[in-house]
């Protein structure tokens, strides 16, 4: 007698649902019989919300009865039943196997061989049994209690169904049937009393494999499958292969309604609950592609903005702590991908350490990036120019697209050699910070990369507008987690400036303190957007606002002023020279707190203050408090003077007109924006002996004017200036010249020979990278 026909009258609705044929078909309620297996009464409790964990293995009693199916009821009602064997069974993907393959379980039982699984009870029988109907007999499983029996029952049912679905969907024939089976599979997962992550993940993995093996589906079939599995995605992350499929759909059909209706709750769940994108990078990629798909809609960034608002929530405080770090991770990965081609090219070039050590590029390496490393300190440049043993060495690596030029000195003062001798990589900002006169890095992104960059930088702007997110955002961005190619890209730094401005305007210390570096010796946003920094495009306005907010909080201390004096004195003086009140206050505080020890530097600060009305007024107030400053000024002007980088002809004129510079002997204008027009002011310095014009726009007209008036000049540095033979020939009248640097100019060999003949005191000449070399 068949076990399915031996059930008690009325049957069990759960049991009928569990045994429904895989591809459909009508299943009628079984007719009752006088004797045989009847559904366990415990099954009625399942309708009341009982939940079970999916079993993978466990201990249970096993009995196998070999019999024709028509005699089963007689065997079950007999007084004696065969012996029970204890086994540790494992529910594998394909079969039910024992850890000790002996006795009844010598061979594993394949799920495909199991015709039916039922709860079983009969008169005078052991309790808590399951019946597995197999060809030629029955396998009886006896659990210790009713809960374990039901847990085994549902786990076996689940394993058997999943195994059959894998078989059916692995070789699809008609896609309308496949779609129906997928829906049935999803319903089975949603209604299963088993409570386990794999219950929802297994159907998703089956569909994921189905899609990966059938890439020729139509867009409509794609959408139908996505809609069919949508209920499972509400509470589960999609597996990696499915993420890949979703990404492809977002790229190919960004305007599809599936993106809005199905993917939106999935991405919202990912952003709210994901803990580590490093373990599941395809979730991050899917989120990235989803946001780009939103940006492709007609409303564009407005849709993205509404999505960000939905993730934050309507209140002033976002209730989901993982949303912000996940969004930032997605933004960083997307921005990194925009520069991936440049980064890959850089990674195949000599390392920065090799470049610093003068390593030549092997011919088998790929072209490197358009990166130019220059020494960032004009002060050190001016010092080196006066050394008799100073030599300049350049390494040029060129390709069809890019040029890498590294300039370094082989000999320097002890402080410089100690820095250059360090084996560590050059500082990030040092590698990128150059003067405008030196064209550094030109990065042109493709159209798609440019749209991606614009979208995700805009998201960073949106994130910075939320007050509750701003402290965490500032903390996440404090280490400058962007590739150096991005920092050298003018469009990126210009757009990101809005975010940094928001940090600078925030009165909270935990926000604006993130503008500083994360540790000593490493540059932060404060340095990056300062005058001379690679991202500065506003003549220091943002830098001034950052200094203002930092000085206005807990940073109005001698320590902060010392750091400014050591690293940013040039930019501070430049902005004070242009009338910025915050910088004028900074310089006054440096004098008042005795931050500056060097008398020449103090005199230069005083001259800077007296060059503007606001500076003069504040300096007079300071002098009223400290009379010795006036005494210092009466002693005469400075003997050495270095203008900050990015200074212009107007800045130099304003400074030289503010005080007495009759004692000035050494002037460094290296890496500034001065031109030949400043020569009219330079000729008013009668004591000038050393002039550094390295990497400026000083040209032939200025040289001719200098040669007529500064006949006592001894050291002149014209390295990387646009001078030509027409201006250099005029130097023949400067008989006092003993050191002349014409490196990387348009000097010809004939002009060089003429200068050597007419300048008898010339002892040091640098003509490398010219025709005379």
C-alpha cells in the first residue's frame, strides 16, 4: 500500500504543499484508509509560525525495510520491526550520507532516488519517525523528539527540492517554463518554515548560475527574471555573479523601470547593512553602477540627490550608521576607477624612490604618467644657488603621450641631504606641488570617466551638506584617500574644493581639525589647498578661511603658529601682502610671540605688514605694545629675502615700496610668477649680489635692464627661464658675475663662448640641457 494513500482523512495542507510536483500538476487530497502512515499531529503547529534551522548534519536512528510497496502497512503493523542503527547523517548537496558508511547506510541515498518524504506514525510504533520512500523499500528515520523530527523533515524536503531545481534549471528549454519555475522556487523559499541564510541564497545562486550560462537572453527576459527574484532580494544581498548581471543591466539599460523599482530597495539594503565591501567588492560595484544609472535618467543628479536624501532619512540625524561609510567607499572606488588607466601606467614606471635616486627607466617598461617632481621649498633653492658645489641633475623619461621630468640636486646642505637620503617615498604633496610656471600634469579623462567623476564628486558634495554626516565624512577624507593623479587633475580638485570649504566653515572642532594632516610629516587638505599647493586655484582664499577657522578655535596657540612659520610662512606673507586681514593678524602674532628668530625674516614680515593699510595699522598697534620692534626696524632692512611662490610683479612692487631694502644682498624669486616687468624694481636694490630667478617668466627684456644697473651682481640663477641669446649676451657687461646658472634655457654654444670670454670672474657655470652642453 502506498504511503501517500495511507494518510488519515482530510490530509495535511502543509504536507500537500511540500509534495507538489516540481513542474506543476494537480495534487488532490489523499483518501484515508483504515491503517497505515498518518500525518503527525505536530504538523498543525507549523501553521502557527514554527521556525527551524536548516540541518546540515546530525545524529538519528535509521531503519531500512526492503519490501514491495503494497506490503508496507502490514510490515508497520507487525509486532516486531527490524533493528534500528544509530548514524551521523550529512545532508550533502546531492545525497544523504552517513559518516560511518556501514549497515543500512553503506551507500548514500541520492535525493533523486527519494520519491517522497513524509511524517510517519502508526499504532504501537516508535514515536517521531520520518518515512523516505525509495525504489524497492523505505528508509525510516527516528528522531529524539518531535522538534528534531520536524527539523529533519523540512531540511530533507528543502534539500530534495533544491537538488531538483538545480537539475531542471541547469538545462533550460523554454524560457516561459523556466520563468514559471523560478517563480515557484522563489515562493518555496519565501514560505519555507526553515530559517537560515542559505534558504534565500540557494535560489539566488541557482538563478545566478542560470544567467551566467545563458548570455543570449533578450532584455525583456532579463527584466522578467529580475522581477521574479525581486521578493528574495528584499532581505538578502545578491550573490557575486548576480551582482555582475545587475551591473550589466544597469550599464545597458539604465532607463529601465527595473532599475528604479527593483534595484532601489536592494541598494538601500546594501548601504544600510553592509559591513565590509572588501569581502564582497561586487556589491560595491553594483551600487556604483546603480547610481550611475540613476544619473543617466532625464533628471540626472536630481534623482541621485533624492536617493541620497532617502538614505539619510527625513530627520536631522541619520538612523543608519553604515550608510555614510558605505557611500564614501563607493565614491572612492568610483573616483579611483576614473584614473585607473593612469594609475596602471604609473605602476609600471620607476617607483618614486627609484626616480629620486636617479634610476633610468628600462626600455621594457610602459609609458609613465605626466608627473614632474620638483623641490617644493624656494628657501632651499636659494641656499643651493649660493653653494659652489651645487649641481643640477635631471632625468627625463618620455613617451608619445607623456613626459616625466625629475629635478634634484646631488649636493645640498646637511638639512637637505638628510631629507634626500631618506629611503622613504617622497611626500605626496611634494611630488605634485609646483609653480604655475612649470606645467606639470595634464590629465584628460574619457567621456564616460568624466561623467563618472562628475557624478561621484557631486555625491561627496551632497554628503558634506548634512550636518550630522560632516564630522564622519571629514574623518574619512582626512588621510586624502585619492590617487595622486586625481589630486593633480584640476577639474577634480576644483570640484572637491566645495567639500573642503564646508569643512572649513564648520565651527565644530572635530570637523575643521580634519583639515590638518593625520600625523606629523604628512600633508593634509590644509597644505594641499594652500598657495603653492597643487589644488590651489584661488590665490589662497580657501587657505585663508581655513587658517581663520583654525585660529578662531582651539588652535590660537604658539604651536600652531610655529607650524605655520615652518611650513607656510611664504603663503601667509603673500596673502598679507595682498591685504588679507587674517594673514595680517597671523604675522602680527608671530612677531608678538617671538615665533621668528631670524632678523632678516622679521624685517621682511615688518615690510610686508607696512605694505598695506590694514597691516600698517595692526603693526603700529603691535609696536605700541612692543617697542623693540621699532628698534629692530631702525637698524636697517633685511640682507636676505625670499618671496613666496605664486608672487606676482605687483606683489614684489608692493613689498619693496613698504620699507628700506638698502641692505638687501640676496633675493630669491624662485618659483614665483614674476616677469621682466619686475626688473624696474630690482634695479632699485643697490646692494644686491645674489639673484635667484629659477623657474620664473623673467625674459630678455628684464636681463637687458639688469645688466645696465646691477653691475655688482655676483650670483645669477636663470634656470628654466624663457631667456634667449638676445638677453644672455647683455650679461657680458656684468663683470662681477662669478656664478651663472643657465640650465634648461635657449642658450647657444656661440653665446656661451662669448660670455666666457667677456666675464673673467665667472667660475661656476651650469649650461646643462642647452645647446652648449
